[in-house]
C-alpha cells in the first residue's frame, strides 16, 4: 500500500543535505522556553507550542522561504491538548524529510513545583486539582516520548546558564557558539548608543578637526587614521583595551552571552572614534574573533 499524502516525504535534497529539525518537548517548567531561546540564538527558526500535525507544514514553509539548509526547532508539549498524541506518528522516519532530533527536558517534581509556584501559573493538566496531580498526568502522557528521546537533559540541578550551555554543546557549531563583536563609532553630541555593553571615550586624543588638511576627511582615511594612532597614549590604549575586551569575552561566553557591542566615541563621530573603531575591530579579527566596525554618525553634519 502506498503512503498517504500526509506521509509522503518532501521532494528535494535528502535529509543529510537539509538543516536539522529539533523537536523540543518535556515537562512543564523543565526549561523548554530557555532551550528554544538558545536554539534561536544558535540560528534555528523556532516555533513554540506547535500542534504536532503542523510540524511538516512548518518545514515546508521554511524550505520555501529560507531554504532547506535553515535549521528548525519546534516546541511541542501537552499544551497542544488532544493534538499532542500525534507527535510520535509525525516523527516517524522520513515524514519531515529532515534529520530529526527529539530533545526531552526533564526535572524532579519538587523543583518543578517550586518553579511553577514562582511563575504563579497553573499546570495545563492540573484540572483544578493539585499541581502534583498535573505533573503526574503529564509524566504519564510523556512517558513514551521520553523513552524515544534522542537527548534527555535533566534540569533539576541546572541554572539557566548551565542549561543554555548544554543546548549549545549539543546543537551549536563553532560559528554559532563563538562571540560576535560589533564595534560602533559615535559622536557624544548625538548621544551614547543605547545598546552598548562597553563605552570608551576617545576625546583624550587630539582632534583632527583642528588640522586643516584633515578636517574634511574621516577616520577611514589613512592620513587621519595615522594621525590618531600616532598620538601619545593611543597605542597603549589600543593594546590594553583589546586585552580587556578579550578578558571580558571569556566571561561573557561562560555566562551564555555571545554578542558584544563596544561603543567608541569622540565629539562628532567622524575622526578619532572612527579610526580607533577600525583599529580595534581589526585587532580583534587578528585574534580570530568575529568583529566588525560600524560607524553610526559618520556623514552627519
């Protein structure tokens, strides 16, 4: 007997040439939302609280809009109600046309109770009874899925950062788990960038604005860049500041933060900050760090 339309694998490249599909499920309060957010940070297209019967529809939509290499993560749990029972059928080999990993998040009942009470939300299967009754019903519903899971993460003793580390270890790549740094130049007279993690003030350096032949140029011009970098204390600042950034990066990564914005300012954001932004980004790239320079106020009057 031939497969029904709903069971026919999608046409196109074989699963090994497509992005991965991660199905996130598990106990309420065990960290599904945290895992989903981490997968999103790792570059996955994430859909939360998806009825299992729509998993394949999501895959087809992503294939058409973002390409078959786009990794996908869907969160499927007992909030789907009667639809939840079809998850194992949907995950049958070949149904989505992608390599599929079932991630199950578990946790002890006593910790789940504490988390649910802190969130002040009823359990979806509590049905007006005790929270523990809802957890017991959920464990019964999820028992077969837990047994079939490709990866089980017990979050009983994990904090948020430790959970994200485990998800990144399982599903991240060197590219998606490395630090990405944006170095942005700006002019103080236009305000400090609101998204800056670090701010450095270049107004301790002489201003090329007062050098007639440099005034119409910008920090991207070699003559201005050379002038700025040859000033007293410029090299010492660059050496020590880049070392500081690298030290902070290590701590950021340990805390699960993989994006850093460094704001480098001068009066108008045209000369000193631009030259130093370019140099800091270049030195970070020299250490193998994904760093780019952005000039917020360049070109403003």
